């Protein structure tokens, strides 16, 4: 067992909730820390130092929840969803980023995107998801051979080109030139193809050998289009080797509200 570090001050609470596949956004977005049973051999898989980084004193329980969720993804080859909630400034982002080194050490891909208020940056729809996809493209290109790249290209046919405008570095994974003209969001057929392309992109990259962790920060500012895509990911029974982490400010409104 790993001993917790003691401090003179009890840190304010960050809530980490885990959920399996086929979950909706409303069912994932609840307070409380899930109790997770210890699995045999689990502690042998990770370096002890990863559980107690110096800048996360007092967050060992929350970090352990993230670590165990990732370990379940590795072992079961299924998907796992984690919602991290807490007030601004408590260290939610740092908590999740503490998982990144472990993911890389296990040959996984950790990618992230962050939402902003529209008044600050005038963000486009899907901005954080597409930023994470761009991050993922760079990571994958550094790690795979030509044969694997061809497999991804095949998997992304025929709708992968729709990601071209929003994920500018996706070209190496497309057999044809990307479609830089954004589809009409009111066109239900085109929107359905775009959503399917997003789902296929993750499915093509996430594998038993290389699980994917998708981290979306500040989802209280998530746009409606992004919410629909995440709902698709959460409810898809055929999503494998994927961990989705969403962090939200508990004091802010937005799509992620308690039901």
C-alpha cells in the first residue's frame, strides 16, 4: 500500500467520478469519488513516484482514481470515462496532467484540448476536441510505421476528409486531399458524417498496444456541437482502448450540470 503524505491543511475537494461505457453526459457529471477496489498486481504496473508527485500533495486519492481507471482500460481493452469537478484554482488540470507520464510510459497516447469562454477567444465549435485530435496526430506520427499509417488511412475512408479544416495536421492519415471547406452545420447528413469521422478517428488510433487518453479541460464552456460528439463517444459500445477525462469548474454553469 502507498502511504499518503500528511499536511497541516486539508485541501479543498476535487471530485473524480468514473463511469464505464454507454454513459450519457448527465450520468457522468455527478459529484463524489467512486470507490474502486484494489486489483491484484495493479501496484506492480506503475512507478510508486507517479502516485505522489511533489506538486500534488494531498491529492493522492484523486490521482489514484485516475490511475486505476487507466489501468482498467489497459486490462479490459474497453473504454472508461472520468469527470473531474472542483472550484477554479484547485489544481484539476495539474491533477490530470500527472497521469500523462504514466500513459506515455505504457505506450499510450495522451492528448488534450481546452475550452475557453467565447468572449475571450471567440472559439469555434468543436475547438477543444479538434485541438486534442491535432495533438494526437503529432504523437501518433512519431510512433508508428508506414504499415500502421496505411491501416489508419483505410479506416478513415470515406469521411476522414471532413476533419481537414479543423485538424490541419491530419493530412498524413488521409488517402485523399482533406476537405478544407467546412460543412454546413444545419445539413444533418453532413453533420452525421462529421461525427462519424470523429468517432472513426479515435477508433482507428486507439489499440490494445496504444490506448488513448482524451482530456478535455474546462468543459463547462463546451459548445453544443462538442457535447453531441462526446455523447456519441460515451454511448458507443464499440469504443475500445479509450479513456475520456473531462474537467469542469463546479462554480460555473454550462451543459454539465447536476441532474
